[in-house]
C-alpha cells in the first residue's frame, strides 16, 4: 500500500502510522486502509502532502486482475468512514463504519 500511495500521490518517504493499518478480504478481493506518517528522509514536500491528505484514512483494493489500487481517502475533516471503499462488514470490524 505504501508504494501504491506514493505513486498515486507523488510522495515518498512515508510509512504506515502504527496502529492504523486495516486489512481483510471479501471473496477474492482484498481490502486495506491505512494512515501514513513521514518516514526517515521525508522532505518538506512529503510532509506537506501528508498534512493535507495523508493523515486521513487511505483505502486500497486488490483483485487478481488489477493488483493493489488506491481507491480513495477519507474526507477532511476526517470522518473515519471507510465503508465507502470497503464492504460494510469489514468496515465494522475495523471500527470505521
């Protein structure tokens, strides 16, 4: 997910924020949601990108035909509602429905 989001947003030197990574599946589709923080070597531009959008919950989906794809992020201010991007049952397990 880190590389997928880095490529989608043109940011680097990020890492998942501890305790803020969610993962699950529904059929053959995998879902993940994560909040990122600056990692070692983060530039000023990286940090600005993270404060603008990266601090929100970022959502990803994997299918065998597409691989991991960034599908969206939480609104600002944060609602912590990931049920827009993941099945409701997973969102409930992740406490973000």
